[in-house]
């Protein structure tokens, strides 16, 4: 998957989570299963890679909700995979 598609998927899943009222601090694997399944369907990823993308989406949302800066730029500080 190229970087552009990867970033679009993060945005899509982020919007789904917001719509569903999922906190960016959510850690319950049962609640996150829906998003992992969606990523697997959209991107044809295995369980591990899809779960990584779910957690990157949560990190993206957390950074986006922080008080300052662009989350895509701030992600570099945390070693996040999106750019």
C-alpha cells in the first residue's frame, strides 16, 4: 500500500471511530475489532498489520486532538508511521 492510500485509510477509520463515539484512548480489542476488520477488507492486510493501522489511527486521533501542531508533523516525535 502506498503512503497516500495509507493516510487515506487512517483518515477513513478515524472518521468511523469518531462517528461511533470511540475514544482515542480505547484499548478494548473487542471494540476495535470492527476497525481491524474494515482495514483488512479495504487494504487486504493480515491481522497484525491491520491492528497496527488501528493503533496508528488512535495515535493520529490523539495527536489531532492535542492543543498544537499538525498531527502528521507531530507524529514524527512519536515514531508514528504516517506522514
